[in-house]
């Protein structure tokens, strides 16, 4: 039984998330690709960042990078959902204004994400901003 421990430890070490340097090419791909190709790269980054054992301050920096790219590439709610696979907890609220409304999506993760969509009368809903909330909503 004890002779299997080195194999177990080596298997555990291989499962760890990639270091931050390995994320740079993926961020670059997501930033430079057209939106249809950027969304799968953003989804892959979400999976990596969710499993990442990095400190909270470094994780917030990485999520800020992700949010900046997502704001440029994901313009519709469907695109945002595609980039956030899987969405764990989503809270939606709306602010009704004159001839338009704002829709706020609060996504709970290790660091919270807030998406603000705007819809004007007669137009499709579009992404207005993405921000990283340091303390997720409880």
C-alpha cells in the first residue's frame, strides 16, 4: 500500500492549475480572436480560474483581465452565458428607466462578477459593462 504513495503524489501534482504564465497565451488568444473564437477561450479561462489555487489578490487581477476581454467580445446575454460555462449562481435585477432598462447579473464565484446590460425600446439587449466584485454577494 505504501509503495503507491509516490504515484498518488505525482498524480496530485499534475492536476494543479497551470501557473499564471501559462494563462498569458490564452488571454492573448481571447483578446485578439474574433468573438466566436474568443468565447471558447474565455470559457476555458473561467474553468482554469475557478480551479486555480492562487492567492485571492492575484485571482482578482486575473478576473479583471477576463472581464475586460469579455466586455469587448461578449455583447449579448447568450454570449456571456457561453463564456461563463458553467454558471453556478446568477441573480438578475432590472432597473426600469424611460424608454429603456438596465439588467444587472450578479454571478457568484470565488470573486463575484457583475454584468450590466442595457436594452432600449425597439433594440436588442447588449452588454454595457463587466466588473469584478471583490466580495461576492452572500
